């Protein structure tokens, strides 16, 4: 399918697709001067979106793709993927802890403001 059809099918933009091609995350063929997308590019695009949904950056996805292309279904790939997953979980846990601290501070500030509001109301 041509770029226009691919964009419609994947509900994306030409700039996004061109950026992924530039990063070598997608590698469509050519029909004349136009890009030609196959089921392989569709699968790759959907995998990119899934990885992004899990919090992976485009550079991390590029690294995963490179490892997949070079060492598909090998012990090396499994170990690298496991490391990436553990690292991503650690990042997520750090973000969760930071959010918990922010929530705690906001709750404390909210309590202080409620107390001050009650005191001001009683003064009147």
C-alpha cells in the first residue's frame, strides 16, 4: 500500500511515518518515487506503538529492533530484553515513588489550608 493508505490504516501522520523511516524503524520499499508498505511495515509500526505505550523511547525501540534483527531468538537477545524490561520497571518504580511523595506533600498542604480555613472561619 502507498503512504496515504498506510497513514489512514494506522491512524497516524506523514511526519510520524517519515520520522520512523529516518530512524530506520520502518523500511518500506519503493514503487517509483513512492514508498510502498507491506504487512511487515504494518507489524513494525504497531510494535513501535506498543513499545511506546509501555514507556520505551524511540531510541530504546531502535535498540530493541537492532538486537532483534541481529540476534533473533537467541540467548543474547533474551538476556538483553530481560535487562531492558528490568531497567524499565526500575524507572517506572522511581516515577511511582516520586508521584507518591508529590501526593503526600500536596495532601499535607491541603490539610494545612483546611485547618487555616477553619481557624479563619471561627475568628469571624
